[in-house]
């Protein structure tokens, strides 16, 4: 008995050491093809750094990438991954979480991807408090299709698809997420790697649905929301900010509409995740369960 | 001898539950049943009818005459009187309406019994069941048992209260119509049977196949799979998600399947249309997925609660780009269990979407099948995960040299490795020491995106070889009913028409020699295997529940065989033996 205990402790130490050995290099795939100066470079590095700091290896997690410049991180970041369809990353991520909830699940998506094409999925992922971490590259444009306006673009923003200026008002991702039931809603800035690392780690450590909306300058197509633009308008939430109050979080999130961008955790509360409500996967992940064979228990309903 | 019992009334007053109770009672008495519901896409206010064909033998078609018609309202009589004969029994309440015609009139004072026993409208059904069993010469015991099961949770007083209505109906016939009582439903010795719909069969087949994840958005006539699976979830250990839309449904299932769990989705044509983009995604990422389609008449919203086989070509051609899929169909309840369980194996072995086609008639009608059939099937079924690298520990032990990449950049594992049979080994995410991406872009063997010509060709050809392998190993030829060599007339069909065609064959026996070729493995088709079924100097007739003769077109496209004679039906009603005979040209 004691021998086994000793062995277990030894294994744990060994495991710990192995984990410490994970490095940025382990997560590094192909060299990024993003434009020079693109905010995505910073986000990519911050994600890897956060994962390394959390002692994870590429085998320990699942990442679902959307389609867009953000989704192209699929080839630059090593992990068990799905490079999904445009807009569909969130339901893929939910499916992974529900069948193997021991795996941390991240979705790396863009604003057009997540708030436009996948807008309905976003709302319902929030509602379900599905335990997935959604990192949105919010740059206000469709970069990969050469600069049409995205759902977060400011009203009046002129682009190829809206030459006279976009008529719609922008989506406010923070307000939308908080009001839809997300239990962790944060904002960060691609020009502040340290803040991104810290925020991504906080999101990863949160149990439940986490949104990190990253303000990301697109140096090629968006001449409005530049690094300069954001540097003048972002500010960090102070230590006295109460992040667990729904109403003040809603009010805080609305500052975005006035082009003031709070950085940090806007809202965080502890609630059961979707999968925590399922007694059938309480003791084991669905994928790890033994096959059900007591068929008479269900055939009796038909007699 | 066989009979048809039919009950009709206003929608929202328990006709469905009552019909199913009758089917179960009759099955418990040792008879075989086949039933069908007619209902409008309304919750209240329309007309519902439930028809049960009862026989001593296995039965899978409807017959045109109704032998016992229970009219809970006048409309039932008006709508269905054309199917009555002189020998038919009509159960109705003289106090509510009168009926005139040459048949046996059985007056049951529903209204008075309800008033005397202080019952609610819905208890009319219980009186009707009691009266029906009495008319057909059955004991009341099984009805009493059903009421006990249904109401036992609510206490003995409620059980007894409901029993009173059953007894009142039963005794009323005994006391007033004893001479007219038929001696049909006397209890028979028989092995236990189950009463199931096609949707139930898909659900059971999924559990037998160890499918653990089901995701759907409700759509008639597929919705009862979602509700059945949800009711089993905790007991069986399934995760069932009612998603925000069909796009989410299939993508959640694809995510689930990525982790190594068997997963499926179910829908009807319109919902499937939303899933199509992701079918292509499953195709290129080679993630197994089973898609169940219960067809109903389209286009668009169409006729939601009626039946048609109008989505075959859509299913076959669904998805952008060229990717591989398998389309199967079931013709009856037993076959639905077999085909469903097979679909999960094929999806994993060939790592592609497998579509199982049903229609409203098969999905929602009940049929009795023996418990022995299910037990035997469970015993013989083997879960086949195909090339799944499940037991990898620390990366090295189970991955063979063959699975390794020579330059070692991807930590040895190649998700899309070029193989002779086209199938590359799958790896369960989370396996230590490895990682890979399932990529919706065209990709290299290791999963990374590529736009280079040669790797593209390699992957397209690799995926194409999966079809070759399937056609060689797992494609099943159509089943033949009757003697193909002797037949002058050969029916060709697929799906739920089978019962009607086989009954038509029986009825045509004295006129001509017929055979029937029934397809379950609809796409892709193996030309070499199929050609010998089509011989010279025979008259082939295509039977389909659509207006285009869609399987005929598919057969022509894939094999060059053209069937010129067609019996098609597309009025929302199912193909019946009478319909075939009426449209049969000698």
C-alpha cells in the first residue's frame, strides 16, 4: 500500500516536471503568414505563453479555429485542433466539451466569424454556460476577404461592401455576452501582450463560458481602429471594480458604445457549466465510459 | 384473418396515445400489428386518426377496408365512411350524432358515461378502448394493466377512477351487443413482441451501436428521436443536445465525433438543407457522422405531417465540393435497426458521413417486431471502430513505423496518411505525446493547410479510394423478393414502400409472376453487382413515393439502367398495395 502511494507521488512529481518542460517551441507550428504589424501576432504569442505558463502541452487541450485571419492560427499553433467552417467553431467546441469534458477547449475566432456568421451559436453558447473559452480577434473588418466591414465596425465605417458607410450600429460583444448568460466576459488589447496573457489565463481558469474580446488592429484594411486609436481609448479596470455585479457590468460594457474600452474582466460569476448538469458524465467523460449493454432497460418501454 | 381498427377524433384529445395503447394491447395478446397516424400540422382543432392493421402474421402494410371504426366525433365518420363495408362495425354515440349506411352500428353512450362517472373529455378514449376490446372479443386485462402503469404514480384512487371508464365501455358492449361480439382477439401463445416506430428503431439501433451523442433541432417527422433519446440519456449514458438550429446540431455532433464518440443528428429535409455545408466539412475532415433524414413532402415547409420520398437526390448530392458519403435506407422497423447500427460502423470504418433515409410513414407508424429479433441482433452486432488508434500510451508503443512521418516534425502521427484503401488511422484527441488538426482546408498528410497541386491530388485520390474500398467490401446488393428468374414483372423500389409492394405481389399472384428488387444501399452504387439483377425480356416497374422517380434517375446515372415504367405517388399519402394494382398496366 505504502509502496503504491510512494509510486503515485513519484509519478505526480515526474508528471509535474514533464509539464514544466513544455515550452513556447512545443506550441509553435508554421511561421505565421499574418501581415507585418497585425494584431494577430501578439494574440498568437499570448495564447502560447498562457498555455506554457499553465503547464499545458499541445496534447492536453483542444482548440477550434474559425475561418478568417484569426482562424489561420491553425497552422501556427500546435494542439489537438479542428479548423472549422466560418462561424461554426463554437458548436464544434461544445461538442468536444460535452463528450470529453476533461479537455480544456478553446475557440479562436474572429468578429465576423463569431458575431456575424456564427452569431446565433454565440448567443446560445453563452446561454448554456458551456465550458469553452472563446478568444475573439475583434478588428472590425473582414481581413481575409480584403476588408469588408464586420459586425463590430463603427456606424458610418466605409469599406468595399459599405462604400457610403455602414448603416447598422455595431454589435457590442460584451453587452451581448453578459445579457446572454456568459459567466466570464473580458476585454483585452492586442497591443498589450502581458494583459492578454493574464486575461487568457483567467479565462482558462474560469469554470464555464468565457469570452475574451481582443481589440485587434488590422493594419492593412482598417485605418480607423489603429494601435494609436486604441492606445488613446483603452484603460484598465482598477482593483476596486466589482466584476460580479450584473447591472454594473452591463453599464460598464456599454462604455464601448462611447468608444471607451475597458480592459480586464468586465463580468465574472460562478455558476454550474452545462456539462455539470449532466449526471451521466459526473464520474467520467462520455468518451471514457463503458458501453451500455443493459438493453432490456429500454426495450421494455416498447412492450 | 386480419382486421383494421381505426379511431378518429379532434386533435389534442389523446387519439395518438389511445391508438398506441391499442397497438400495445393487441401485441401483448399475441398478434402482429402495423399502424399509421393521420394528423394535420396543428396541436388542436384538426382531425386526427389512428389506424391499426392487426394480423396473425407479420404485417407491414395498410389495407383499404376499416373493420372497426371508432368515431369520437362526427367528422371521423364523414371522413372515413368510404372505407367501410357491410361487415364493418361503427362505434359512435347516438346522442351526439347519427350515422346512416349499411354496416353494423354500435351505439356507445360516451356522453352519458362521462356524465355519470364525472369524467373529462379525454376519458372518452378509455371508454372507446374498453368498447373496442369488447367488440373484438378480447379480455380487458391488458387495458387495465396499461392504465395501472400509466396512473400508478398518481395513486390507487386515480387508477381505479380510470378503470371505471374502461369497464363501462367494455361492459356496455357485453350487456347490449353480446350477439355481435367478434371472436377475433382471443389471447394467443406467442413470443414477446415490441411495438416500435421507425424513429424508435433508429434510437434503439443507435444505442445498440454504442452511439453516445445525439444532437437535433425539432422537426417533424424526426422529432420523436430527440425526445426518445433525451428520455434515455441518464439511464443509458447518452448526451443529448437540443441545439439552437440544425447548423449547430450537426457541428456539435462533429465536435463530439472528433473526440472519438459515436455521434448522430436527425432531421427532415428543411433541417438537412441547413446541415449540408457541414456535411462537406465532415467529408474533408474525415470525421464520422450519422445523419438521419425522415422525409416529408416539400418543397419548403411543404406538408409537414404527411409522407414522401422526395429528398433522395438531394441527400445523394448534398454538399459543396467533391467528397465521399454513403446513403442507406431502411424499408421497415427491423431493417431500420440493422441499417442504423451498420451506419455507425460504416461512418467509422470509412470516416465519412453516412445518411440514413426514412420517411414519415416509416418514422411514425408502429409495427410489431419480436423481442427475439432484437436479442439476436444485439448478440451478433459488433462495434467496428475501423482504424482507430485508441490505446496509444506515451506516444510510442502503439504507433507503428507505418504511421510515422519520416521527418518527425509532427511527432510521428499523420492524420491524413496516404494509404492504399484510402482510410487513414484516427487518433483520440488527448492522447499524450501527440496532436493533430482536423482541417476543413485541403491539407497535407499531417493536417496542415496546403494549396500545392500534388498534395491536393494525393488527398482527393486518397478520399476517393475510400469509396472503392466500400464498394468492394461493404456495399450490399438489393434484396430480391420472389423468383427473379421466373418473374415477368419486376418491381424496383427502396424505403417504406416494401410492405405495400410485397402485399401487391401476393394480390397479383394469379395474374402474373412478379419479383421485387429492394435497395437499402442507395449510394454509391456498385454497377457490377447491380447489372445482373436487370435482365432482358422482363418488365421492370419503378415504385416510388415521389414525382420524379428519383431512385430511377440515380440508377440511370450510376449504372446506365433505365426503368421506363413507373408507379409514382406524390399526394402526401403512402404507396399502398391498391395504389400499385390500380396503376399497374399489364
